[in-house]
C-alpha cells in the first residue's frame, strides 16, 4: 500500500466531538492546557507537506506541533513519515501514542493494523527482512503481529460495524495469516454491505483459491479484472488455476499479463519460468527464474521453480542442494520440504551447482 492510500485515512480532520474529547484528555494530563489555533495551522501545513511527499520538512513541522501537544493527527502524520523512511519502530511508537490518545478513531486503528500486517509480512519474507526488523527492535519471534492487526481491525469494526472498508482490511489481514475461511467471511460481509469492487473480489478470489474452490475463485478474479483492478493479483490467481490443470500455455498468458502491470513482479517471473520448464523450453525458463531470484532472493517458490528446472535436466543433486539452501534461508514452504523428502528418498545427495 502506498503513502497516498495511508494518508487518506488522516487527511481530513476528525469531527468536532473527537477534537473536544482529545482536548478533555489533555486538560486532565496537562493542567493549564489550552488548544492553540496557531498549532492547528502548523499541523495543516505539515499535512500538506506530507501529501506532497516532502518528508524532511513535514517531519520538522510535526515535531514542532508534537513538542507542544501530542495531537493524534500530528502523531499519525509523523508516523507516516517514519514509515516512508522504513523506520518501522518509530512509526509504530507514534501510532501507539495516537491510538492511546484517541482510541475511538477507527482510522488510526486501521493505520496501525496496516503497519502491523506489513511487519508480519516482513517476518515471513526471510532473513534479510528480519535483519531490518531486528535493527528497529521489532524481531520478537513470540509476538503475533498478524493477530494484533486483526485485533485492531475488530476494534474498528466494533466502532463502525456497517463500514465495508473495515471488513476488506480485516480480510487482507486474515489472508496474511493464512486464515482463509475468516477472510472469505469478511469478503462476503463486505458484499452484503453493498461494496462490490476490485479489491474485495481479489481478496475473495485469493481466499477461495486457497480453499480449493477454483471455479468460484476464477469467477471472482475475472470480476476483479472487469472492475479495473490495477495490480497483478487477479491475473496471478487465474494463472495458478490454469497451471493446476496443467494448461501451462494458458497460465503463461495470465502470468505475462500480471508481469505487464509490474515488471519486477517476482511471483509472475517465477511462475513464467516454471511454465517454460514444464513446456521444455529450459533456456527461457532459466532466464525468468534468474530474474525472479534477482528481484527477490528469498522467495521460496522461485527456489522451488529452480529445483524443478534442475530436475528436468536430471541434475537431481543440484535440485536437492537448491531446496536445502532455500530451506535454510527462506520462510518455511511445504513444497520445498516435500521435494527434499522426495529426493532424499530416492538416494540423491546434494551437489552445489557450477
């Protein structure tokens, strides 16, 4: 999710009753506290700078406002600046303070849940991402980031139970957690509330695909495309469904369409390579798998596709070495473990590729 979408959650000031509630809290915490019109002007100036992606001057403005009074909008605005700078620790600290100051603001809860979901996805993305999180003190292996994101969204839904966007957000958080039945339920609730857009259909298609309901997933993915979905996920889902039916040429058409929307989409690159492997064009397969690994060295599926490429050439030792190396450096992947077991059961010994 880009800054523009996150910024939209805090762009507009909260209603007067929310501001009054914050002022009441501040009067209890700071005797003699008085709302400042000048400070509000500074805050709006900081928000304009943030909207233009001028992060350094926006940070200075937010710091000036927060020094006088930690207003929730100022804290959340500064959090977005830190977030854009990939300083997840400071971003989370500011959002925690903002939510503490205005716990009935569903937009702040959504924003914090999005950050926690992003941290959760980084934990799953391999050692490189974990090193970055360790630098910011967010590498606690026992902390359930996805669960916390869902808790925030559930709080937001309790505040606004008829807001469809909140269910869409929670569906995505459930997908990050591989809880596809819960994601499907939230997507269905979104449709019941009258929101039928490409985002909802894409999340629903992904949930249905992982629940082995391919026909329904295909219908929702095509619906998402018809509704103008911009990224490659609906096309990827259609490609996976075609590949599962061994229609590799048809699958490649969808994967290429996904790649057209993002030339560095490593999911599409690896899957195109896999299709070329299955079709016997190993030179083209090698090119796409290599591009996928350069785009994301810690993607487990790309390593799996490389292992299949070695297998097709009867280089089983290199295939086993690839799977073992990936198992040590990538997130846990069932396909890799199955391939390792299969090769070892055949008496294969690992051999490092030339």
